[in-house]
C-alpha cells in the first residue's frame, strides 16, 4: 500500500496538535506555579506554609518534566 499525501497531512496535524497540547500544559503549570508561590509568600500559618511549599516543589518538578 502506497502512503498517500493525505496520510502525511493528517500525521503532520497530529504532531502539531501534540506540540500545542504540550505548550498549553506548560503554560498552565507555569500559571499554577506563580499562584502557589504567591500564596506561599503570603501565608502566615506554618503548617499552611509547609503544604504550599510542597505544592510549589511538586509543580516545579512537573514543569521540568514537561520541558523534556
């Protein structure tokens, strides 16, 4: 079976969509990270600060993973 140009067009669209999805995910992670960093700075309760710090660390890790 000979590959058609239509198959290549669909493949290119899928790859483009995957790249767009990756960029969207990265943007959402950056946005969340900024919000939680701000909350961490503003928090006064030591327990809340600890939880928020853990969330920030996890989001930073997720962002590094998303970059790969």
